[in-house]
C-alpha cells in the first residue's frame, strides 16, 4: 500500500513498478507484515498480506461486476457461514463467487455460467488467486440444479423467475433464494412466482464521507441493483 492508500498486488517474483518508483521484489519478500519499504524515489510503501477484498479489486474483469456492498448484503441476508451449501448462477468474472468461497470455506460453491467466455475469465481468476473450493459448471441453470438440500441459491440473471422452480426443489425448508436485478421490472416478475416463499425487495445506496471536512461525497453511484430476498417456508408437499 502506498502513502495514498492505493494497493498493489505482487507475488510473482517481479519488482513492483509504480509512478512513485520501484520497490524490489526481494525487499518485499524479506519485509515483515506491516513493514515500510522505500521505493528508489524515497516513497514509502507498507507491506500487507492480501485478503479476499484485495483479490476482488485486482481480479480480471469481463462483464459488469456486482459491487462489494451488494455482495456483502446478499451474503448477510442469506445467512451464510462456514460450511453453508450454496449455488450461484451468473458467474460472470467470478468476483462474487470468490467472495462466497471465502465465506463458506471449506464447503464448495457450485456456480453456473452459460457463456464460455465469461467462464474462462472466472476460471483464470480462481486459478490466479489459488481459490479451489469452487465448482464451475458451464450450464444453463434454467434447465435445472444438480445440488439438493441447499442453504441458499443466489441469482444474478436476466430472467431469474425461470430458475425459481428449480431453486424451490433444491433448497431446504428455511433456505434462501436471492435475486440481484438492475431493473425493478425484473424484481417484480421474479416476486410474482415466489409461492411458498416469504420475501422482501429493497436496494441500498452507499455514500462516502470526506475528511477532514466530514461532508458527504457528492460523487456516488446512485443505483446498482434491487435485491429480492426470499425464504422457503413450505416443503411444497
């Protein structure tokens, strides 16, 4: 991390090259965590161990990715923990998949992606960061879900209502089905087929504050997506 709190991910044995100068790879490897190194221009860098948030920020991007605030909300509202059984669909670049894998470790995330080009990007991210508790399926979830007794099914799809019946069959009673949709029309159509579920729909807005004036930042993302959080309350028998 540099003096302006920008982070850099290194680990392939190469020197770190930045606009503030070069930090030698050997110096990084020899430094204790929290240690400060100087670039060849005299600028200080702090050595930290990367975590899942660093991986998400530095991952290769393809399609539009879900924001960290929505990843966190979905994970929290799904009640996920270590060992939870989860299916996700709409893998995209795999950023949310990596977040889920971190939360439910050592259990595996089963993620369904229809597009091979997106699956290739996601797979390269999983390999790059050494995340192994993911099963990536190049399949259309609208045609069915293999897994049973699930704690959660999480959807980031254009037509999430088409996956509801399969999710209903795969979820345990009390399990959660969550859909992330940029359009309220998608959310409404999804909600119309949630028989046997309790549910709510909402969105959240994240606003940063500037220091030292402590004024709200005028630049912000006004909308990312709507979350519909549903809980299976009937076995359907």
